[in-house]
């Protein structure tokens, strides 16, 4: 398998898709809701996913595709070469703010990450990594993630998880929120993982993400020595929804040991 070529194609298609999205800003959006009134999708999400699928099918007819908008394949296993794509991560931001959204593209071989790309379309910032080859922001190599204490950390966390919700007792994360230097909530999981990679934030916690939200970020953050697991410290499945805890290495252990011991994963159905 020529991973260098796959990486180069993935980058080119991602930048091209970004250009199309930027061009769409002057056009009227078709906005629809999915599972709830807050779960948005637009014609641009769909067109972007279809753009990738067309390119991948043409170049790599044997590869499988897992895409959020469902134009790819229905996968039960991660055997073979699998592209995992979120055409627009942060659709609510895309619709309301026209910023703070990203394209997330990852390629896995038999469940092992090979290429990870997160593209901040508005800032033209492409975060990318191939395991063993370093992680980059555009052409700049990112340094390995340093240690940081809980008191010095800024954590990406949605306010949902410290108010009444159906996934976690809010009293579990409240002491962590009190202890850290600050919290941030960007509304774009892929970008929040890219921000952990660059040190703009030190950790990111979400109680429910899908594979396309974190597949690329996982490759980039792990390449820099960061840790990406569920909140109970288990590896992410890449097939169903999971809680996700992304962090600088020592901080991950500190937070798990001191703040997450009471958290139990809900049974999967
Ligand atoms: C969402 C964003 C958001 C996260 C949600 C995701 P979407 O993705 O990543 O930050 O909190 O769980 O579903 O729907 O905008 O692609
Ligand atoms: Ca998403
Ligand atoms: Ca999406």
C-alpha cells in the first residue's frame, strides 16, 4: 500500500473540499434537522461527503468509506482500508458562525490509523499526521506534548456535562472544572482535538462522539504522545459511539485517577 500517495491525495481532496465550502459562504444554505432540532445538516455537508466518496471510489475502488451523512458503506468491521470522514464537523458553527468547523478525514488499515487530517477551512489550517512521521500544522512540525498539572490546564468541555444530562452525573466533572485554570467549548470535536495537538488546550472531554468526530484527531494526538481513550480509559472502538477523553500524557492519568473514578460507562445497546 502506498501510504504516501494516499496521504497526498487525501490532503489535496481535503483542501479542494475546503475551497468549495468557502465558496459556498455567499450562497443560500439548505438547512435541515436530523435526530433533534439541534442536530443540523446542510446541503454542503452532503455535497462535501459526496465529493470525497466520488474521489475515493475512483482512485481506490477496494477501499471502504464510513461517512457521517451515510453516502459511504455500512460497516460492521474495520477490516481492510477504511476512510472515516466527517465532511463538516461543527455544522451548528458552520450555519450560525461560518467559522469554528472542520473537515475530518482519517484512513485506517485493519483498525490501525495510517493518515489523519483535520482541516480548519476558514483559517486554511491543515493539521495532519502519519504514525511515525510526525504531526504537522500545514508545513510546521508540531512538538511532542509536554507535561502539565491539572491546575495549569485548560480543558475543552461542553457545559452540558456539568448540568443535568442523561450521560454523566454532573457532580463528577464539577470538581475538575473548579480545579483547572479554565474551560473552553468550541463546538467542534475535531478542532478541539487539533487544539490539544497544538497545546492551545490541554485536554478535551466529551460524553458521546462518533468515529468520524475523533478518527483523525486520535492519530494526530497519539503521534504527539497524547492519550485518547474513553472516560474509563478504554481504547475507542471506531465503530459505535463512545465517551472520549483526549489529553496530554501525564494529565490524562492525573484526571482519570483523581476525577473520573466514579464514572461508569453506560451499557451499550
Ligand atoms: C458535533 C460536533 C460537536 C460535538 C457533537 C458532534 P457535527 O459534530 O463535533 O462539537 O459536541 O457531539 O456531533 O454534528 O457538527 O458533525
Ligand atoms: Ca461531527
Ligand atoms: Ca458532521
